[in-house]
C-alpha cells in the first residue's frame, strides 16, 4: 500500500498525491527485513521532528497520533521513502534508563511494529508535515497493572541512502487499578521579578511590574500550582507611583502606548492538545495499523479559523467563540465618554495575581523577595532589613484580603541549619536540590554507587529520595521539602537531549514530566512525595512562550491518573506527623536517606543535613543592609520637605530592590539598585540651593539680619530650614527660620544674627529638610563684626549734639541780656556784629 505525506507549510511538493481511501488492515508482525535501516543509510541527510503526540497518556483502545515534519536537507528530490514505527518494549525502571533512550550513541532498544512504503515528491530544501496514526492495541505489548509506564517511541524515514529518525516518550496506563499508590506531587513556582527585570525597571524609570508583566502573567496561568509570591507585585499604588520619567516627573500609561509600548497582555487560552482519555484520529478505539493523514495545519483558511471572517460574521475571540454583535449605543445616544486611560500591563498583572492568589496556596515571600538567606545570616542591619521586608509583605497580603502559608522559601546556596532555626513563626521550609547533597542509589551501576559525588551530579537518581525531610537545628527539628532537581530542570524547559533526538521542546517537556513521574511512582509501592519547584533563576529567564508551554505540560501532568496534587503546607504537615528520629548509626548508614515512619501508609521522611557554614559573604551583605537603611533614612527625611512626595516612590522601591534575592541568584549585586536610589536623592537635593552675598558684609551692630536667597528648582513644593553657622564664636545665629517655596520659586529670607565680639568670620549657610537632611551645597561668605562701632558712633553723635546744645544755650543767653531799664547795652568797640 502506498500512503502519501501531506504538503507542509514550508514548501509544497511538485505533485500532490492522493491519500489512500482507508486505513491499512492490522499487522501481526512486520515482514522479514521491514523496519530495518540499511547499513549504508546516511543519517542527517534528512531531518525529522515530532511536534505532537496525542493522547499524552495512552490507554488500551486509544489511537496514537504523532504529528511529524520531514525536511529534505539534501540537494536531491525525495520521491520514494519508507516510514518505520518503533516502540520500546520494556518500561524503564529508573530515570537513568529513561534518559538513555535519547542518547544518540546508544542503540534504540525498541521493536519495529510497522513499516510502510509511501511515494511523494519532496523537493530539495522543502518540507512536509503529516500525522502518523497507529492503534495502541497494535504496539505489540499489553498494558497491564504490572507493566504500565513510560516507553520510548521512534519514527524513522528511509529513502535509499538517506535516513532520518526522531524519538519521543509516550506513557501508557491500564484501565485496571495499579499496585502503586498515587504520587503526591507538590508544584511550586516563583512569582517574582528577575535581576534583569529589576535592572530594566531602574534604567527606564518604570515599575518592575510593568517590565515583568508579560512573563509573570503567562507564568501565573500555570494551573494548580503553589506560588512563591512577592507581595510587592500586589501593590497597585506602588505600580502607579513608579511610572517616572525622571526626578520630579511622573509618566502615564498613555505616554507608554504613544511610545509604542507593547499592548497589555491578555490571559492565555492555551489548552492541552488532546485531553486525557480522549480518542483522536480516525478509527479511534479500533484496531489499526500505522496510517498517514493530512495535518490540520495544512487546511486552507476557513470561516472557523481565527484569522478569517465572513462579512456580517462576528470575529472570533481568543477562546474561539464569536463575539456578540455590538449593541452599544453611539456616543451621541449615551452622552460624552469620560477620558479614562486603559489599565497598564502592570495593573493588569496585579489584578491577575490578586484573583489567582485567592484560588491557590501562596507562600508570601518577603517584600521584593528580600534575600532571606543572605540578610538572615548577616545579622545587625541585615536582620533589620529582612524583618521590615517580612512585616511589609504580611501587611500587603492583609490589605488585599489574602492568606499565605507560614512557610519560608530561601534563595538557593548558603542555607544553614542555624538559618532555619532562626525563622521564628514558620511551619517549615522549601529547599532546592542544590542545597542538599542527594544520595545516588542507581541499581544500573550497582549498590556500591550509593555515595554522592560531584561526578554523579548530572545523573538522575534511580531511587528518588522523598521530598519530606527534617533538619535538626538548635531550636529543634524543622520540617522541610526538598525539590527534585531533575523534574525542576524539565519544568524549566531544559530538555536538550530530547530536542536533539528530534522532539520539539514543548512536546519533550510535557512527555518527560509525565514519564519521570511515572517512573518515580513505579520505583516502589510505598507512598511517595515529590516537590517540583521552578528555581528563581530559571523562572526569571523564561519567555512568555516558555511559560505557556509549561502551563500545557502541567495541565497534562495533573490529569495523569497516577498523580495526586498536594500543597506545600499539607505535605509539610504530613511530614512532621510521620517523621521519626533515626539513630546516629542509621543516619550515617543511609547518608540522609529516608527513615521508615511507624505506618506504611504514611510517606517516608528523611533526615536532611545542611552545611554548617554558609557560602554567603555576610560582610558584604551586612554593608549592603547598612546602605539600604541609610538611603531609606534619607528618603524619609526628604519626604518631610516635598509636597507631594510621590516623586520619591521610585528610589524608595529601588532601595528596597537592592535586598532582592534575584541579584545573588543571577551572580550580581544589589548595590547597583542602591546606587540608583542614591542617585535620585542626590539629584533632588542638588536642585535646591542658596545664594549669599559675594562681598564681605560689615556688621556694625550687636543684632542684625543676614539676607539669604533660597532657590527651589524642583517641580514640587519645598519646605526647608535655613541654618546659618558662623565658624567663629564672635557671631551667633539664634534662629533657623523655615521657608516654603512653590515649584520653581525663589525668595529672600533675612536670618537674624547676634554679634558677640569684634572680628571677621566665615559663615556657612545651608538648607535642611524639617527632619534634618541637607539640601544642596552649603554656601560661605564673610562677615566683619564691629559691634562697638555702634556704641562709639552713638557716643560721638551724642557729644556733638551736647556741644551744640551748650553753644546754643550760651548764645541765646548772651543775646537775651538787657539793662534793668530795658535797654540793650551798646557793643564794645572793635567787636563785629
């Protein structure tokens, strides 16, 4: 039988073949030689990729549908080829064996279940996309309670000496009950800003929520997971006040859109490609051999497509449903429409997070995700900064009526038992795998391979350690959850081996999460708890597309019949209840392996040993904490002088951001954020100045007033104290007058001074906020004090007036002298009249 390939979107073959009218009959066993790759076939002459596999978990009677793309990378046209379908006949019992399926240096331990010849012309450099359909019942193995799990799937194409293959992983589950209990899976995602987003926020003067909105909105749509949430992102006022264009200026969302900013992110409508348990493809539920059918991606645009519309037909929405006809009355009918700016992406993110946090478990991280490890171990100012961050986070959660667990999630590296013992009020902690030395017990290597070493760090454990554990601290046992590093890497999209084997990253992530959890479930028949946590660093590097791919993978994971979703607090409570204290001999023998609780129905709990000393440079973080406190003090003081003080919100946020764990996670330092905050403080204070006389001022009295010109170059109202400080004790300024200036205003204030003694002195004139922060630079001028000149001058003037008075009196007396008879006596001879 000849089966065609359908033309893909990349290029169209010169001749389009006609599909077979029916599915090929069941095949008991491939003919001799069928499905074998010729020895002279050249790999990489063709390129084959598996883009999708449905259903994600196959059951008996289902139909597997693989969407594949074949690219002819050679210089010759492809005419006749053979498609080979292989399935791994043994279920991998360890994650090491699971990983080996994608190793190109190892032969495929799979059995060919079908081979078909097809004829189609694929020109050189072009591609075709098609779907391969095969019945699960024809794969050559039964799906029972004792052989369910993950199996490798390989598709190969051979044409003469040209050959291409692609591998992926399927998971098969029986209709009957299995022997193993469900796997308790705890999933945790960090909803925090990354170091790169903080840096962009500072450089652009934009709230970090606006920068991280698209990524975090997509990440928040991952269903059913616990959030490690930074409550700063819930503060709508923080976001609104942080839209700055520079010191003293406040931007707007409208300006951002005018500048070509990205539109507000909309909630994703990503859904699983095939719901669990749903049959797909022709002949679903029937016994079929592999068949090829046209891919849905090749269909021409139809009215049902989102990108098409028929005149008179409402355009479909993002969910696929047509929008209702617009019955809104015209503006003339409903009156003037108020000019209300649309919400910004950051405001939409805040709304999304508040709504989402109300429907799931939330770990409230310290404000701005302050580095609990670094500042908690630094002591002094570090403890103060951390305590303030925790308090503010709790207040913000209460402000939006949200509850959070009392679990702590410190940033990786440097965590010690003493740190966990100091987290008063917490009910437990989440630890990433990099904090704990995991024992490697791989039966493939042998029982002697139980010691952990750096050489085995890239090998997944065959016997997965339980996530439940306890850490012995000076204050007693602290229950902890230890994340599974390998599942965390798959959640982060680190699936390079599978991608290299011919699977798209999205499909590899989804199928490997299913496969790994299936292997863990089958490792033993005891209850098992696994924590799948996404590291802060990997979450921060995700794109919105990565987050949507993770949402699809997690959706399928929670639909898997062997998975029971649990919360962090619930798992920690179960661990604390089931923990038993092992003897020193048992703990040493197991290297921290699980201890057996009293009941076999309870999950295992292991003793976790953390390093005694930290790798964190506590001296550097103690200095950073001191700088944060100093900057906050300056901002608080500056707030007492400015009205309104909204201009101080961005630098206050940046000073807080200096404490974020994101910096240390990214190998950077929060000092850059602190310097940015201090830069704004310096800029604001430098725009306030005083002007004093340029020449020497003579003070000739004991009391006088010095003229001082105050200049406010800010865009806000300023209130300042004027301080006149003579360098010599010959002069004193008893008062510090306070002045209020409008934006851009200048005024002259006469500051009283008192002369104590004669002399010449330099006088410093400074401006301060009401709370004592200096504004601008001090100005200096010279005063010459001659206080006695005033008294001397008064005495001289008084003496002069006294002499004149005496003379006047004498002259008047002489002129008024007469004889007794009333006649004036004659003048003497020679006297001038």
